């Protein structure tokens, strides 16, 4: 009887701590995105961080098909590329030529 109580307590503690950490990170990321609305670098970067942080717990799920981890890894890689693309577009804006500026 005592072993069953200890087993339930041991399995609930990691779930509650993971939920608490997820809520804290979620609140922090929500505040960052809300403060920088319209900034695609921040928005894509936060989504990439969320995917990165979720990769660890997802990888610990038993009997998970290999294609799920591969897909999450590919999503993380693509989000990092999109974030870098938006960063470089923002930082290295080329000045418009006079012909383009006159036609608009």
C-alpha cells in the first residue's frame, strides 16, 4: 500500500514541476511577443525557442515514432532559418534606388 502512494507521488512531482516551468516560460514569452508586436524576428525567435524547449520532453515519450522527432527537429531548423532571414532583412536593408523611389 505504501509503495503505491510513493509511486503516485513520484510520478506527479515531475509533471507538476514541468507544468510550472512551462507556465513561467509561456508567460515570459507572451510578454516578449506582446511588447514587440509586429517584429517578425522576435515572434519567430520565440516560436523557435518554444519548439526547442518542447523537443526535450517530446523525446522522452516512450514508443514515439521516429518521424515525430524528425519532424519537430526539422520544424526547429526551419524556424531558426526564418528567424535569421528576418533578422538579416531587418539589419541589412538596402537603400532604394532613385528609380524605385520615383515609381512608387
